[in-house]
C-alpha cells in the first residue's frame, strides 16, 4: 500500500495481488504441508473458529497458533528471519507495511475476485500483493445497557456526548501506547475534529474516565462485568460481547473510520502451500462466513456474506456513511505516532487522578453557577476550562521531525533518548501545573458572588 499504514514503522522497526488461476490453486491445495504456523495478536476466541473450519476442509494440515502482541510479533519475525513462522495475522495494518518495507513478506498469488478493491474509503488489500484484508473494523462506543439503566445514564452516540459530567467515573479506555486500535481511535478523533479541538475533547472526556487500561481487552471486560458502563473500543469487542449474551450495545460515532485487518505470508515460510491455502480460505465465501461466528463478529470484505449476518449487523456496502466522515491521512499519523502516544500518557494516563479531580471541581462550579450566576464565577470557570483543554504541543510541532523524530517506541527496559526525556518532563510539569491551577480556579468559582 504506497505510503499507507506506515504509522508504526519507527515503533516496530526500532531503529524492515493479482488473481490466481484456478488450476494453480488446485495444484497448491493438492500438495499442502502437514502444518503451518501463524503468529497473531488475535485471541483464541477469534482464531479457533477459523482454524477448526480450515482443518475440517483440509484434514491433513494442522494450524499452529502463536499469540503475541503486534509489536512483539513484528520483532519476532525480524529476529527469526532465517526460520520464520509462516503467516502474520493481525488488526493493525501499519504493521504489515512495516514488514513489507523490511522485505519480510512474501508475495503469494491469492484469488481476490469478488472482493471490492476499496472498503470504507481505503484499499482492502496491499496493491502489490503482499498482504490481504480479510475483515474491516471501526472504532466507537460500547455500553452496558443494564449499567446505564441502573445509574440513570443516557445512551451516548457521539464522542462529544462523553464530555457530559453525568458520565464521570463511568467511562474507560486503554492507553494508545499499549493498544494499536486505541491509537487509531485517538488519531481518528484528532484528524476528524482537528488537533486543538480534538485534544480539548479528549481531555474533557478524560475527566470522566474511571480507568485507562494497559490492555485492549481490559475495557470490554470491564464493560461486560459492569465495572464501568461505557468503553471506547474497536467494534468487534462490542459485537462479540453482545452475541455472547452480555447486555451491551455498540455505536459508531460520526467521527470514525474503517480499516482492514490483514493476513500475510512471511518471506521464507517453510510451509508456503499450507499458508497460501489458509489465506485463500479466509477470503473465500466459506471463510468469510466464519467472521459471523458469535465469538468473532467482524465485518466481512465480501458483500454477499452480509446476507447471512444477524439483524442489525452493520454493513459498509449498504451504509456509505459508515467511516466516511474521516479521510484518514496516514502520512500525518506516521510523523507523530510515538509523540501522540507519549503525549496522551503524560496528559491523561499518568495524570488521571489530577485530571478527573480538576474536572470534578469544574463541574461542581458550573452547577453552583446554574443556581447562582455571577460574572466572576463564569470568568474563573472559563479560565479553568482553558487550562484543562490545552496540550503543550501544537499541530505544527507534532509534525516537526526535530520534535516528533525524537520519540522512539515504548518497550520494556528502553530508556528514552535525552530529547524525548526532556520533552516528556516538560509535558509532565505542564499537566501537573495546569490541572492544579484549574482545580483552584474552579474552587474559587464555587465561592464567587
């Protein structure tokens, strides 16, 4: 995908389809190896239905699944170049571009006939044939219906709804530095709303966070269990939880985007025929139907598969508005990827207590002003809000290679470079000072007359 989905190149590297004729497919399938190895970030709930269906169709071939995070999977593939796994299977499309640029992906001939070249405004597959989209996903809001009723909370539909103080301590998110899908969610909001307005919105929503989880699965698990009522998640978490019987729903805000989840064969794969057959199976009508398994619940790339989807299942082929609002700019995202992750952690993740306490004081002051309005109180609240919705980096600075280029991937044991460490220390001081001042201003506003 030319210059596309490269947003994690620095993070992951740390310093690397034409149609297939039916006779060729038949020959490849006739000589499948007895096993193939997949490295994936997907949970067993997602992978098992596909593996079982494939093995039923090809009883002489077993699929071995190795689970690693996307970042760890890419690092592992680079480190095992001489004897790699056979396939990479993950949601983050940027990881596949990183592998492609590092000459780590093979170029298998896969039949993609019947699959549209573009879904949700972007390419379905790598135009050069190195990786293939088997599903698409979007980002939005998952909520527990029983929790909302018990706490008398309205149903949120847009990101801006989550700023409402009634949701204080009822919302959860994972850190974008720990979750590629959350990173794409945050970047989508910033591109859809604009840098400054987007951060202002995120920081105000952050005032209602009950938790910033260190893993993607932590958010849907918490919503399912009622630990809190609302989670910012990728769509299939919500769909699968609902299919499993949890009292949850999922909604796409207007500002969202759709991106493909991909699979690829690794260069030097020891079992290329089995790998090719597995990829072909995922894209086949039979494989696409597995996406509708209650434990999977992802959006297929074949339009005809939606005829078998459950009632109310979203369909990007019949709903052109889905994911259409944001024209995601991968070049913009790539330049500021690590900077964005660090900035979110400094402003929200690591200062969540200070942020939520400051917003609680602002909401209390606004409630007091609603009962007893006065100009001084309004002035103080406006100043507090201004301090709570600022970030210490402009959009131009975030695109400046002299600044953004100083940030390296977050990895255990890695010490940030001196420039990154300096900026992060400045940002931390900025957050601490602004949140403390905002809280004091709001407390003064409550007493103003």
